[in-house]
C-alpha cells in the first residue's frame, strides 16, 4: 500500500475510533455531571485537569520521543535501538510519574480524598501513554490508541453507571475518580499486552541499546512541547478550579469537553501522519512531505468546519443535556470552537517540527503560547469566570499556531496556511 493510501486508511480508522471514543467520553461526562451536579462535577474536573498536567510533566515528552525513535529504528531495522527505545522510555517515564505524585500531597488537605486517587492515576497514565506511543511508532496506529480511547472511557462509563445506581445520592467526586483510576490501570494492562505481542521477533532477540544520552537530549524540548500542549486543554479548567467557584468550573468543563470534538479529525489524521512525516524527512523527500501535510490539513479542516457549525447553532441545547444551569457556558463553548477551528486551518505544525527533528523550535513556540495563556487566565478568570477562560484559551491557541507557522516556514519552507499549500 502506498504511503498516501496508508495514511488515509489509518486516518479513516482513527476517525472512526475517535468518534467512538468521543461518544464514550461525552456519555461519561453527561452521566457524571448529572450524578454529581455542577459543583461536584467541577471538583472532579479540577482533579482530572491536575492529573493530566502532572502526567504530562512527569512523562517529559517521552511519548513523543518514543513515536519518533521507534518509527525511525523500525525503518532502519535497527533492532537493538528499537528494543532500547521500547524498554527505556517506559522505565524513565514511570520513575518521573511516581516522583510527580508528591505534588498532589498538599491537595489532600485542601481538596479532600479525591487527590489520593490522583496519586494512583498519574503514574498509570504516564506509563499507558508511553506504551501506546511505542505501538504507534511500530506503525500500528489504531492499536496505539484504543486502550486509552475506548477501554478507559468505556470502563469509566460502565463503572459510574453501576456505582451511581448502587449508592445513589451518596455518589461523589471521589467515587468518580476512583473509577477513573481503575479504568486507566486496566487500559495500561491492555496496552502492555499489545506492545509485547506486536514487537518484532528480531527486536525481542536483539540486545537493547542504551538510550540514556538520547533521552536526556530530547527530554528538555519534548517536555516543553508536551506540557504546553496539555496546558492548552487543561490549564483553563485548573485555573477555574483555583480561582472560581466549583459550579463555574463544572459549567466550563462541560463546554471544554464539547469543544474538543473539533479536534477529532485533526487528531485522527495527525496520529496517522506522525510516523510517515518522520520517514519522509529521513528519506529527504520534501515534496511528498509538503503534499502529505497539505492533504492532512484539508481533511481535518473540513471536519472542524462541520463540528464548529453544529456547536455554534446547538450550544444551548447540547449543554443543557449535562444538567440544570450548564447552558450558561454556551458562549464560552462558541469562543473555544473559534480557537480550535483556526488550529485546524493551520495544519499539523507541531507534528511537522517534532517529526523532523526541530523540537526546540516547537518548544519555544508552544512555551510562549502557554505563558500567554497563563497570564491571560490570571487576568481574566477572577473577573469574567468561564468567559474569561475561554477567551484566554482561544487567543493563546491562535497565537502559538502563528509562532509555529513561522518556524515551519523557516525550517521546512512550508507556507503559514497548509490548507492552501
């Protein structure tokens, strides 16, 4: 199968997978919001946002590193290097994940027992994502996504439904988070089993190459990239959790969950695209690199336009499904969609830099965007609440895309809007 056809096939399968995952995530969010109410859902969303930030910080970008190095080693049939990457990245990430849990200890006293489960979730989430990244680097894009995208939300949805029916009004944020931690551990077990089955026999038999120096060199820039990427999704909820009433956090978390639908097409295509970008750059085929990125951008933008239109028109009735009062977040939802739509139009800029060895440029651009987001959140959230959080996030997303576009043009010669390339 030709490269373009393989990417299209993987992207289509990824889109189907992500649609199923979106249904499960939205179903779990709707159920939890109705079981917990706005205030309880806000407490749960804050703890989950804190977990995601800690998990990505402790992973130090090793999941992105694992995709790139595993794909390159497989293409070169460097079996020792492949085994070294598959074994070394999870060990390094797990050590960091366990160390990061100490940051959750103060919140045990400030926010209650829900943060005890954060200390369980963080290392499991780190290890899950690094193992999945290794699977994607082996070219098995779907296998490298479905444990987290299907198993995790599916178990959460089922567990919340059973637990909510069993204990009724006593169901609280700590119960929800305990189920979330258990679902993640189960997904981790599934991903570990798939990685063991998919690793080539030649790699299993080869002596593992030590990757310590490579991990240290890549870890800095990739850590910044990964942390800032997750910051754009979760820092707004975390800021509201710290600076606004829990109910306001709950309303906004529902809007943020809905807005992420715009990224379904883009994320599906980018996940399928990443190994191919690395291979094309390795071979020096810049023309195919440009064409592949442009086609991917057009597909993701078309999907984002449809999703944006649906969310703008149906914002109030969609949010009302979460429960009483959630429709108040309709305008924050609309503002968030504009930021994500712009990102889809600009194309896979971050992936282009990461998969071609320019992670330092990606790190600088994303760090500036994240710093702007934090500054805007601190300025706007205390006064404007959820609306201020949405404006801060949308503005920073547009800003970091503009910065990355300049780096892509300078390093790879691609225009600022890959949609028109």
